[in-house]
């Protein structure tokens, strides 16, 4: 379970660093994909 949480957080942080430091574009498609991954992590966390 912890692996899923850290994977989701790592993905979000890497994305934010890419946007902030390397002027990478953040399209609607990329934002939606990241949100789906985060929702998946929440789903894994809530499921027992």
C-alpha cells in the first residue's frame, strides 16, 4: 500500500518540478492523466 502512495506522490512532484523548472507544458490531457493516477492511489488506499 505504501508503495502506491509514494508512487503517486512521486509522480505529482516530478510533474510539478518539470513544469516549474523546465517550462514543460501542462496540457489538459496530462493534467487529467495525473488526476486519474492520484484517484487510483486513493482507491487503493481506501480499499481494504
